[in-house]
C-alpha cells in the first residue's frame, strides 16, 4: 500500500485516503479495508463502532499511519486491532 491509495470499508460506508502507512492491516469496524468494496458486508464489531468523521485525519500513537476520511461511516478505524485517533489541529502562532 502507498500514499494516495483509497480504501473502502467492508463493514460500513467509510472510505479513507492513505496519507502515511507502514506494514500492517488497516481495518474499519473490525474488518479489513480494501481497494474494492466486497459484495457482502462484514459485521460491524461493537468495539469499533464509534464512527468516522468526513475530512478528519486519523493517526496511530507511533505516527506510522495517517488516514484521511473522505466518506464517513459507522465503523471506527484501527490498525491490527489498535484504534486510531483523530489528529489534533496544530495551533497557529499568535499575531501580537
């Protein structure tokens, strides 16, 4: 997988764009994501059902993964069953 790849969830409507990635399985709603949406939807895992927000960037604690949500859904993003969090905006410098 490389930056710019668009991934679709097998469990919900979520779609993401890969900004930064490493070796590991990107998941949404507890099911692996892929470039094509499967014909049959996977069940949404209760642990990963917090939802995604359009336009938000999701990152892992180590900074190895960064995903941009381009279509929101009911599942939450994870890598190898470790949840990703919304990336905080950088504060602008004061203009005193």
